[in-house]
């Protein structure tokens, strides 16, 4: 999703809105340290697990209704997709309590973060910004992305499509504003594609 190189993995990475994903746990197992934040980290493992199991049936139902919107090379069908997600989440849950204690999972929310200027090398956001364009305003996107740029000098956001698999209406206004402020904001191809046409990230650098 982010074209991360082996060198990138050694840098200080912030995962924004990581939720119950396995990236932090997998990186930790490889000897790298990532900080992930999400409002859901206010909840206990049991509470998050409960929500995840409720979600499983919704994913199966929603994806099953619009199968033609997705590329079925990585996953056989909606059940295979949901099983894969549950496997990733199990890795997260096994790591969650230890990661909370070590400060690898932190309770923070965009658009305002308590981290210092330039505290991280890379800030990543997957499946939050742009994807929820109908739920989150342009102002929220601009404030959040500028906040990510404050705490990291390399910011990557994936995907650039909304939930209906259309390019987010906020993409161009966000790019224009960022370029006015002196950032480069490149729509860059990546290897991963599950939503049809969702194979690009926004790569922002100072
Ligand atoms: C669809 S999930 C994506 C999780 C993960 N990034 C992934 O790709 O699997 C969206 C996540 O964004 C989190 N979220 C919602 N509002 C947020 C905010 N204001 N700041 C940070 N994260 C937020 C949710 O709690 C949820 O975990």
C-alpha cells in the first residue's frame, strides 16, 4: 500500500488510525518499532474484539453485494477476505496489551496530535483519509494531513478512493493546498489493489 522499502522500515514510523491492524505487531516481530494511534485504543482488548466480530458479518455482506468493485487476485471471495482480516486482527490482539504498556499503541485522534514537530520520519494512513470522504469533511482532511506533515517529513496516504470506489473529491483540493504551502504531493502507483482502481497513494514530502 505504501511502497515501503527495507530502509523505510528502519525509520521512525507513525501509523495513523491503525485500529486493529497487524502492521505494528508484524514490524515489532521483525525488530522495528512503530507507534500506532487510534481512538479505538481507548477500549480494552475484549471490547475491540467484540466490535471486530460484529464487523465480520458486515464486511462479508457489503463486499458480497458489490463484488464487481474489487480485484479478486489476492482473495478468493468475501469470506476469504474476511478470514484474512480476522487473521491480521488476531495478530493485533495478541500484541495489544504488551504494545499498550510499551507505548506502541497510543490513544490519539486526528486532526490534533500530541507528538512533537518532526518526531517521526514517516506517517502512514490507510483506509481512513479519503476513503471516508462522505463522512469526514475537506477541512478535517486538510487539518489532519497538515498535522501529519508537522510530525513527520514523509506522509503517505492510501487509498485515494472513497467507499464507492470513486477518486475522492478531496484529492485535488488537498493537493492544491499542499503545493501552495510548498510540499510535493504526488499520486504514486503502488503494488496493492483491492478496490478497483485503488492502486495509488498520496506521497507528501517537504
Ligand atoms: C477502516 S479502519 C482502518 C484501520 C487500518 N488503518 C487498516 O487499514 O486496516 C479506520 C480506522 O480509523 C480510526 N479512526 C476514526 N477516526 C479517527 C481519527 N479522528 N483519528 C485517527 N483514527 C481514526 C478508526 O477507529 C479505525 O480504526
